[in-house]
C-alpha cells in the first residue's frame, strides 16, 4: 500500500516540476539580459563615481596599489575612468553592447591578473555576465535591436 501512495504522489510532483522547468525555459532572453546589463553597468559606474569623487586619490591608487604594467599611472587612471563612464551607459541603453562587453571583459581580465587576483570570485561573476552579453547581445529591448531592425528593413528595400 505504501508503494502505491508514494508512486501516486511522485507523478504529480514530477509533472509540476516539468511544468515549472518548461515555464522557466520559456522566459525570453530579453528579460534575462536586462538585469545582466544593469548589474554590470552598476559595478563599473560606481567605480567611476568613486574615482571622480576624489581624482587625486584615484591617481594615487594607480601609483601605489594598482600598478598596471606598461601604462603610466595617470594614463591608466584616465583610461579606466573613461571606460567606466562610457561602457555602463552603453550597456544600459543596449547600444554597442557587444563591443562594450568585450572592453569590460578586457578590463576585468587586467584587474584580475595585475591588480586584485585574490578577488577572482567577484571577477568571475562579472566575466560570466559580460560573456553572456558578448555572446547573446542585449536582447530586443535595446537600441542595438532597433538599429539592427532599421538596417535590415533598409536592406530589404
């Protein structure tokens, strides 16, 4: 009798799990891309705001702590701030998303290798989000999508 009861309760549970998984599989990528774009944009935008709040301290960090090879600290600081000010805006708008993600992946790699290698769990999270955006793009709720639709419509005429 126990096996009949457990078998009859397992089937509805399995069916429910199947329905939930199918529903989750059906979530459009566009819905998934929005929080990815916003999360990564926030990380780098906040970093830019910190640099701009006290530029002298920011440059000093590049001199004393970050020590990026090859580049003079002042140039590295300007480059980092420029990237951190522009790419988040592009990600939020969904404009040039793939190039912006590639630039931020490069910056994340530099930070991981030369600046804070012990912060690899955080950098891995950033890289994972950026890699998805690089490979799949910003989704349909983006300027990239509008531009692509506009140019594909123009090419058909």
